[in-house]
């Protein structure tokens, strides 16, 4: 997983992700002719009551914070049982220390393999979903799915969990899976850190708060969001946490978390949760060790918070220049960016227009990457100058919510984008 592109989560959003395991379905429910009455529930069938009962037991185990309660629900013969113990021991300890993470399990029934018409045992594979929510940061639940195996031994037997496997790589790991962590709360931020980074977290908390506050003062506030989640990360995990994009040498990351419907995911379908008025995605910030040497540390904290708050418009794929330009514009303000970087923006803008707006590689992998960041910020400075913040956010939302063909057409940009870039170029006198 060198590159957990945000796209991988949503491409084929309605595709089935279950591993096929065949069998399991009985003589079935085909429409019959004649007087034959087929009892639709004959044999062993996994019902909604069965999944609800298992879900309730898993929920009680989570709320207890006791890993033994969770383990008691899994077949002790499962080869992965020690991995489950390790993962959830750490999670329960971290959630207990943090105190602001709630969670819930979802059990679904994939269609077609959860019945044995002859009345014997039913066994099948499916996805078990754990969804969590960080208080104040996530307006909706953030999902992760696990491969799992289920069994119902007879018509009247309960649904059992035989095996709880790995979390799907695109959803894993979170910061609380890779270290024992603690947190500091400020008005606009949760700051999460390892024990060894506690002094640094405390020292930098006021600047992180400043950066987050500036982003909240600037951006349209996503409903239900009052804080940004910052982690102090380190080399081994930089760019590798849930939702990370591989910009290896960045000093900080905003990790994207699109909101997928946990109930749909538990049946194997990746469908977005699109509750009107609520953000479509959330995010976490990773502040890398190198960020703490930067004189503009507060700007970096603000830049990443802008990324997170802009996820409210997120639809699955947004061009790099759109997201980075908004964050660059937001971190210091358009006029300050232009005053500092005007000359290099003018010299790089032609190349930016030709290469950087097409695809993520042209932007992030270029030796002129930092010039392109500045150029992208200039597009928003132009929008603000010509139409105020309304134009800035209206344009950003249009791009964020648009589809990939508009944002990243192969080898070309659409007409509106071409016009916007040309207008920015003449505004710049570039
Ligand atoms: Zn950025």
C-alpha cells in the first residue's frame, strides 16, 4: 500500500468487495408454478434477528472496554485470536485514555449464501464493520471493515463469529493502532501523541490551536465539527495512516476519511453516506517530526486544518491543485502569499498551467512542486480579489464535489478550468 489514494476507496463504490466463497445457498426461492408451496424460510437461514443479536453482543463487548468480552465472542480455534487480543487491548487502553472516541459494530448479511435449505449448518465469509466517531471532529461515523467468518449451526442456533481477520488495508491503521497515545484538548483541536512526545505536544499546543482557529475563522464551518484532530507522527508512520496519501517528504499530512455507510459496508457494498447538510468526509492531521523545526509551524497547522475542513465537500477525487491551492491561500491569506511569492508564481505559472493541473503526479512529483503550491494558491487569491470569499468557496466546492473526469481529465483540463487559469494568468501579468 504505497499509495492509499483516496480514489481507491470509492472507485467502484458500489462494487462487491466480498471474497467469493461459493456454496451455502440452498434450494432457493425461485418462483414456482403449480400448487407447490415453498416455505421461504425453510432450513437454516441467517435472519436479521440473528445479525442484530450478534451485533448487540459485539456492542456490549465494546462498551465494556474489556478485551476478554470481545474474545469470548470469537471461536477460540481461530488462528487470528492473538492478533485480535493484541489489537483490541491497545485500542481499549487508548480509547479509555483519550475519552472522546465512541464506536459501534455492524453485522450484515451478504445475499445468496446465508441459507441452507436442508437445515444443516451455514457458514460464510463476510465483512464485519467497526465504525468510530471522534467527538467534535467527525460529523458522521468513520468506518473500517474486517474480513470475518460466520456460522449458524442449525435453524435455532445463534449466529456465531468464527474468525475476525485483518482490517482492510485502505482503512488501517489509525494512530491508536500504532502506539500508546494520549491527548491534549484545546478549543479547536484534539492533539494526540505518544508518551515520549508529551512535552513537545504541550509546548506546541498553543500554536496548533492558533492554526486550527485560523482555519475555522476562515472556512465555512462543517455542521457538527468544532475541532480538528492532530496527531504527532514519526518516521515509521508518516503518510501511512488510514487515508494517507504518499507525499513522502511532506512535513505534515491531512488524512482523508470519506464517510461510507457502515450498514452497507457490512453487506460488502461501499456506498457513501450522504446525509444532506452533513460533511461528506472528515480527516486527521499528522504533524511529522520535521514540521516542528519550521518557523512557519502555525501556518502548517492551519494549512492542514483547511484540508480537513474542506473535506465537507469531498466526493472521492479532487485535483491536487484544487486542494493544495485552497490550503495555501488559507494558511496565510491571499495578499500575504502574493506579496511573498509573487515573483516565483509569475515565473512558474506557465508550467503550472501546462503540467501541474493535470493529474496528481504532475503536481506532487515535480521538482517545482513548491512553486506549484504557490501558483495554485494564486488561483484562489485571484478569485478572492475578483469575487470575494464567496467566489473562493463556491469554486472550491464545485471542484471538490465534481467528478474525476472534470478534475483530472487525461492530458487536458475542461473549458471552465482553462478559463479560470487564463484569467488568473492575466491578473498576475504572468
Ligand atoms: Zn497540503
